[in-house]
């Protein structure tokens, strides 16, 4: 006989106390920490516990008793159901405060190293329509909210295009409008949906692994170029014909698309990095620009999704790389802008820069490497993805940069003592690893290479803090600069400068 699951309690009139991790907030009930999504400090709510462990619990709001005085109206009609933009109800200045606190908490509690004061976080000038890339999925099963299920409402169409609902692989939350990119994302997405409805195109079934329409990706350039890639699952001649007719429709309806691409993905996952990308019309790439440099971006390329704020992030990295000590008279973004104006006017030796040898680890498509190349004798970039390295080489070529070298392979296999002996001991290392941080073998080689300065760019302050603890034997943290790349989310980038002891 199955054991009856114990009903977890309803807690009434609970006051939310603080912002916590993963976009949630927390309260304390009888010395137990309870994590609650979609609330902010000061909200008074009734909450239903959904999970209870020894030291903490999780809950969801069942009634808003009294909203916080700080609460603002969310901008998006999908707020609270869509898993993105969880902080829309929190004023942006409070989002920034929470993100800076998140950085410092991680560095102090996990890293346990001596830290300088944190420079005020650099906020994003745009808090809406700031992304240059969006991806949507198609599914033949739509996600229904609890309210929709309770109402008994019947939907004429189950097929939908939007974002994957939290915790599901086969259901899509239909998105009518998304404020993360300009209106072109809504026009494209809804035009494809309506065309599919009218012409009877099938939407992907993740359980049966059938259905023509699987996914779409939009890239928007600050040069005005637009890329649209459609992921199809084409198994028959009829589906190939249907895909071709849809692409022809999009080419005619949206002449502003400069790169119209498609992929035939019949795999059991949505990634297409190992699949050929076909060009239906236009080029196979677009260009983004930054400080007079042009960067070629293809369908598989990595490029920071907030174009304007990426420029601010890279200026911080450059300033930290070239300036060994902070100027205490400078505060936040204005001081960094002044410093970068000075770095742009650095005296050059010959055609290149100061004679510095810079290693750019996890270089991606070489954006940072090419961005700092003018100030260096040579920049050496290393990246795991071979296609990204080819893009990095092209980006150097189209910008007339001749003092870069790029190597593809697993970082711990490429960056070895022999590699350093062959190419030279770096004066500066810039590292921008994935969320998992750096492998211990990579840190070991960095310590042995003994650069004068390390600039550590991170999208995960927790793993950054772990790595700082391993570097602490030989390096001291001298500067900390958080940068907000993703307004209305809990995510934050952080740049740390380390100087050899």
C-alpha cells in the first residue's frame, strides 16, 4: 500500500525579509529559512510549503496580504509563469544592490580571502530590449497555468511557440510579447506561428520526436543587421517542401532579414553546434561593432547578449589588465570611463603596444583578445570550440589586427607548462571561464606562469570565489567590479583584478 504523502503546512501573514539566490527571496519561520519566488522584501504573504528539508523549506505564494512599499508593476504579462525576468517587480536600483551584495557574499563566504572595497556595480543603461539574441521553442503541447486548468477553459490550439516552462522538456509557454528584445522578435515569432496554423505545419513533439517546427533563434546587430535561424525536424520530402515554403514566406515578408538560416535537427536534443547550418538567403553571419572594431557573429558564435553592456564589461577588463593599482579618487562607472579614455591614449611602441604579452583564456570568438590587442605586443587566445577559434582569427583579420594567435582545445590540455615555455610567460592573464569556473590544472599552470596581473571575468561569483581561494597563495585581490548584464534577473557578471604578491 502506498504511503500517504504528508500535507505540508500553510503559513499565513509571513513577511518576506531579504533577496536570496536563484531569483528567490527568503523569510524565517521558527528558525527555518523558507525560500519563496516572485516576492520582494517587505511583502506580507500567505505561503504554502512545497518542500521541507532539515534546515530549509521552499514555498509558493497563495495570497498577497500586503505588498511591499517597494514593489512595482511587472512589465510583462507572462511574469510569474515564464521562468525568466524574475525580478521585474523589484525596482532596478534594488536589483543592483542585491546583485552587488550577492557578489560580495560569495567572495567573502566562499573565497575567504582578503578583499578590497567593491566598486559600485555598473548598471545597464537599457533595462528593456537589451538582448541581441533570443531563442524560442515550438511544441505541440502548451503549458497551462494553474488558473487555466482550474477554469476548465478549452483551447482551440495546443501548438505553441515560446519558452520552455520550468521543469518541463515537452511543454512550451506561449509567449505573446517579450520585452527582452525590440518588437521585431514578436513580429517574427507570431508570423511564423500564424503561418504554421494556416498551413497546417506540425509542431515538435518531444516525446514522439516528430513535428516540423522545433526552434527559432533571432540575433539583432547594433549595425542594423538581423539573423533568423529556424530549427526544423525534417524527416520526409513533404516536410522539406513545407520548410522551404515557410522560409520563402519569411524572406518575402521580412526583407530586413540579412541572414536567413535553417538547421535540420533530428537529434534527441535541441543543440545544433554539431550540425550544418544552411543559408536560405543572405549571409551566414552578421556583424556587431565595438569601439571601431567589427566582430563577425555566426549562428554558432558566442557573443555577449547585451551588446551595450558587453562594451562596458570589456572596458573594465581592459582597465584592470593595464592599470596595476586602483585610483581611490575614482568611483564606479564614471571613473572607469575616464580610465579607459586614458588607456585608449596610451603611448605605443612601434605599431603595437607596451610590449605586453597577454593570454586570453576561454577567448570565445576572440572579442576580448582583439579588444585589448592594441595595447599589447601579442595576445594569445585559447578556446575549446574550434569554430569559435576560426571566428576569432577572422575577427582579427577583418580589423587588421596582426598580433593575435589563437589555439583550440580543452583549456587544461592546451595551457601547459610546455605551452608557456614555448610561447612565453604572460605579463597578464585575462580569464573568462564558463559557469563551472577553472579546472584545478589550469589554476596550477597559471600559478607556475606567474603573470604580474590576472583579470578574472566571471558569470558565477560562487565558482569565481572558489578559484580566488586557490590563487590566494600567490595573488592578492586588488579590485572588484560587478557589472549587470541581465536586468530583471538574478544573474551578475563580476570582474576581479589580482596582483602578484
